[in-house]
């Protein structure tokens, strides 16, 4: 059954870069429409990200028209009919209508066509199978409009077949539901994900990482994590325990403090109790070096940030830096149940209330006191910094002089100088 409606208040279809691309590709026997996520988001009245366009025109014709109009074009996926056009520095993936003739996981043999229905039917979910033309008419061949109204994420056609075409769709099912769905996941889709979960092992770690990091920051990530755990998916992905209670608690604390979702902080809450967990998860997801360091830091002695007084919290903030301090503190708070108390709030808001001063003593202060340059000087500086922190960051000359003098005396005594 075909359903259609007009998308109101969408000037981007006729004006600006997207309107220019549609105008370029329409006419002379060819038609172009915006497809996928941009249509979904416009109907949900949420910000539109990338704008993908489908067309009846073959790739060579797309390139010919772009060249004639002086528009930059890049054959980014020419074997699958995709050409990227760049207008006013905004890229648009333009793909010729197609249908699968054979599928081998995510590698499919495709044939170009002119059938909008067949093109829609080869996509993953009904809410991603919509298209809108330059006049704003939304074309629905798969029941996507009803599913958008119900905030329901449902596979197009047979869920098992859609998953067998690309097992990443298991993760996309939960990620799209977490971002755009409501209530329980679609039952048929959920059962198909369980039936196909062994296929996750065939996916590259990079693809799993990309999808998981998007899922973790989605609006409904907490309930999606529970559903995935119940389905036996997270243990397969992480190779260990998933802490869904801690995950939900850290999300609640983020919202309590008005913090933006952070994928590494949330990954730490969901999958990391100790640093060994962080190393395993980082390897399994092929995290970047920076992400690996962040995850390792989150799992390192997070329990030491529980029950701190103000002086101890300042020392921890000084040592860790603002980002690591906040991430580790929120993990400790979440593991304590995420209950809102004045003590936790005081520790969590410390970076907004207090900035750590720089350690004021320098190497020259100790060279002047007879400490030779080299390893001994570095050791003395460390001892002096520890004493300065214990004294609660004093900056007056008399106290700093006393710290320097006492540090040298202590070092000389301990090393029998």
C-alpha cells in the first residue's frame, strides 16, 4: 500500500544547497528525492543531519549534470551507484535507485533501476524507507509514516532476511530505537536480533565501535542496554559483564548536572569496573588511542573519589584534570546508586567553583638550596608538590619557603646527604 503526505515547512527542499541538487537532478526524464534519515527527522521535527538523495539517473548522468553546472563531484561509491556532490561545502550522497540481485552479508550485487518501491523495500527500517520529492510530498511504500507516528522501529519485510544481509543491523535496530523509538522494541525485530546474534562475530570491530558509540549517547540508551543484555548481545560485544544499573545511574547523574552525554564515560559505566575491563573493551572495539586512555582512566581507582571532603576533592581534581576527575567521579557516584545528595553534588560541581593553581615552586628554588640537577631534583620537586597539596595549595611566600626548606631537609635525611 502506498501512503503519501506533504511535508510542511521544509524550505530546504526548494532553497539552499539541497534544493539546488534536487533541481539539478530533476527533469529531462529523471527524478530525484531526499531519502532516509533526513525525511525521518523532518517528520519528527528534530534537527536534520546529512541529506541523502536517490535518483533515477544513472551515475554517469549525475556526473555529467554536475560538471555542466560546475558542481564538485566525487565518485565515492560508484560501483554501488553513489556519487557525492558538494554544494556550498555541503556534501550530498546521490545514489541511483537500485535493487539487490544477490546478497553476501553487507556485500550485495545490485542492479540499477527506476522503481522507487523496490528501492524502498531494500532499506533497513520502515522509518528510514521514506522519500520526499522537491514539492514536499512524502512517499511511503513500507508503512513508515504509521511507524513514525507510533515511534516504532520495525524492519522492512522479513526481519531475519534484513539482518542476514548485514548483521550490523542488529546494533542499528537498538540504536535507532534508542534514538527515535518509544516503549518496548518491536517484538519481531527483537526476536530476529536474538536469532541472528552469532553474526555479530563476523563484523569488523571498527563498524561495531562506530555503532555502539552512537547508541550509548542516544536518548533511550539505558533501556536499550537492558534489552540488549537480556538478548545476550552486550556480553558478546564486550566479552564480559554489562553493568546496566550503573549505566542508567550515570545517565541520570549527567542529566541532573546538565552535562552533555559522553560516549567514553557511558561506555565506562556500562562495561568497566576495573582497568582490566577497560583494556579488554578497548581491544574488542578497536578504540582510538585517546579513547583507550580515557576509558582506562575512568576505570582506575574510581572508588577513591567516593566520600571525599572538599580538601581531598581539590587534590584529586588537581592530579587528574577536570575531564578525568569528572568522569571518574560520576562513575563512583553511579556505582553508589546515583542518589542525589549534597555531598556528591559538592564534589561534582567543584570544577565550576574552583580552579587549581599551578605549583609555584620551580627547579631553581631547589638548585639554590644545593640539590644537583638530575633524578634527585625531580624527586625533590615531587616531594615538595606533595607537601604543597597536603597544605591545601598555599601561595604565600613564607609558607612556600618553609615547604622548600623542609623538603630539602627531608630529602637529605632520607638519602644521608
